[in-house]
């Protein structure tokens, strides 16, 4: 039988006690339950979570590394201003999506993609090697054969990772860390609302242009793909709002 702490901390689960403590504390900060500038009473937090003081301190070290908290003599442990947070950290992006802490993050993600991916497609058309084209083709094949949401999401992520790698730019390749979690969440939402929508043709047009070595066509194909993604997101948002409205009506 699992032992469960006051704040929902579970012993004996796969993620591990330390990881759970980090996530609970991070969610409290990101949601504003513990606001910016607030001092964290570590003994009180320990009692609330029902864990050891050592475990809380170890979790605080992780949050310190991500820019969420800091500790100073006389002031103690406190939440740092949002401007200091490492928002590009993969865990931070994932935590924002968990529990829908910042719904507008999907729109911000789309803006980032609109800046990065058309330029990446242009570079890929100029620099892609056979190994990159093979990776893009494999992603398309996986996309075409996907039989469930999980497989479809994985195929889409694989495609976008392969495209960034095809640029030959190591820094652009690292942008996958920023986009992966948010893109996965966006894909899951879209596939639930529009499960029959075929993503292969729009992605194939990008690959065809990259293979042809046509930078302008590759950039245009990517912009068209992103425009379709924006339409899908708008539709998903509308469906979500409608569903919430129906849920609030009295029978």
C-alpha cells in the first residue's frame, strides 16, 4: 500500500519521492500559490508535505538551479522574480503545461515556432544530407502509420527534431528542448478534437522542398504547415471553451 503525504506526495511510485517534491513545490510557485518575493518557511513546508527536511532542502536545490528560488543570509529562502526564472528549461515548460498553469503558453509556443521553423526549413533545404532526409522520411512513415494519439504525437515530434537537425546548426537543434513538451501537449489536444485530420500531406510538402534543395519553397511549406496548426489550435480552444460552458449549465 502506498503511503500518501498531506500534499499528495506518494511513496513507492515510479517518479520517486524527490521528483514529486520538486514538482509540487514548482507548481505552487508557478501557479502563484507561493508568490514572487515570498519567503518560504522550510520547516512549515516540510510538515505540510510530510517529508524529511533533507528531502525538502534537496528539492530546493533543484528549484534554485532553475532560477525559481534563492537563499540569502538574514532573508532566508524566497521565490525569485519571474524575470529570473529559467523559462527555457524543459521541466519548466512541462510544469507550465501540467494543470494548465499558463494557457497562453500554447500561443507563445506558436509564435516561437513561427520565427524558428520557417528559417530552419530554409536552412535544411540548403544543408540537409542523406541521413537527414532519411530521418524525415522515417518520421513521415511513422506519421502515416500511426494508429493512436500517442504514436501520432511521437511521429510529429520526430519530424520536427529531424528538421532542426537538418539545419546543421547545433544551437537550432537544441531548440527542440523548448518546443518538445509544448508541441506534444498541443498535438494531444488537436488529435482529440480532430482525430481524422491527416497531417502527412502538409509535412510531406516540407520534406519534398528540402529534398529538392529549394529554400524558398521549404520556408513557404513550413509557413503553410504552421498556419494550419494555428487554425487547429483555434478550433481546439473554441471546443474547450464551449465544453466548459456546457458543463456550467444547470440541468
